[in-house]
């Protein structure tokens, strides 16, 4: 089914009233683009490192409300009613209208996700693409769905490239904040013995399990758990991956040693370069040594032991 999108641009000062009016007109809900508090929120949320810098430059004085209507609705009457209500409430506004195809919601992003090679031993391929790897590369098939981790982001690429250096044969892997499961699955393809992933998000755990099955892995070789950091995990691991963000890595460090086997290493990624020194200070304070550091386009991956 297709939809008609009506966009209402208005002042943030009258946004709450405008939203209430738009909700009255909508058939299926609204969503609002409001950047007025993005700077304030960036200072307090745990994942502030992942806020795109462009968002901080957005106009803070206006907001855009998106309304979705069935094409079978009486659009002229709906828009006339909307204009009347907004004007009656003394709200400054402008309206734009566009047709939205259902396929745009579900599948258009897929055309930007193509097979690619990473490091010397891996290739990542979306499940809907056909791909023949060069040489003896292992092919990791993945459908990220709603979970983070398609391999295209610099942080995931850094982890995959670094993981390749440390996995040879028989290792036990712990993937903290597993997302789509890409790192733990990659480790098994590279020769690890078993892998366990943990994520606080139930959707990520479900997606990771499905991606494991697509690549031929399941329990007991590959296991995924829902939990906060590694709290749900038991045992020791030779390689720990944590592709998360600086604040969460800092919180994880005091407990990390308890999950590492003798001679084990941890690959820490998702760290913006501006916070790399801060993370390195906490690494030292918790008794770890840095054995390798890689950078890519403003992001860092740090290997510790």
C-alpha cells in the first residue's frame, strides 16, 4: 500500500499544539523532526558519540511534522481541515505533500548495501545478493535488519580487520554488544571454536541468531544471549570484541578481566578519535596494556591485554 505524506513545517515554540492538530488529521500517526534539544541531549545520553555532527547544525527554531494518509482518503478535505485548525490556533506553518511508496520504507536501503571484501580473508555479502569471492575468502552472509552491524561502518570494518589478525584456530570468542552478530559469525568463519554474543536489545539477539543460521552456525557452537554488557555470560574467552561506544567501554573495563582467559585480548571499537585518549587512560587505570591501535576516518579500535 502507498501513502500520502504531508509535511508541516512550524516553529518549535508552537510545536506541541501543532502536533496535537496533526494527530487529529492523521489516519496512522505522525512523527516529528525536532532538533531544538539535540545539543542538550548529546551531553547526557550514553550513545552521544554516535550522534551525527550534521544534526548539531540543524535549525533549532523550527520543526517538521510528518503525517501519513491513505491515498483513498479525501485529501482535499483533510488538508483544508488541517490548514483551518493550524490557522485557528495562530500557528505559523507551511505544508508540502508527496507520495510515498511502501517499498521505500522496507527495501530501498538495500540498494546501497553491496558485497564487499574486508581484510585478507573475509567478504561480507547481504543475503539478497549473489556473490563469488576472490581467492579463498570466507563469505559472511548477513541481513542486519533493525540491528547495528552490516560491516559498512568504519567501526565494524576496523573490528573485522583486527579480528582477522587474532583468530587462527580454536579460539573462544565473546562478542559484547553483538548487534547483527557480524563479529562473532566472522570469528567462526575465520576458525574460532565457539562464539557467544550478548546484547541488551532483544531484536538484536533475534537478528544475530538468524544471521548465525544463515551462515550455518547454531548452538552450542554459536550462542546469543540478551543481557547488559557481559552480565549474562559465564566462562573465559580468548578474544573479546566490544564494538560499542566510549562510555560503555569505560563502564565495562573494571569487569573485563574476569572474562578473559590467560593471554586473552579484547578488541575495543566504536570509539571516536576525540575520546580515544580518555579511553586509553581508563584502560591503563584498570591494569591493561595496549598492544595495537588502529584508526579509520575518525574512529579508533584498540586491542588490549
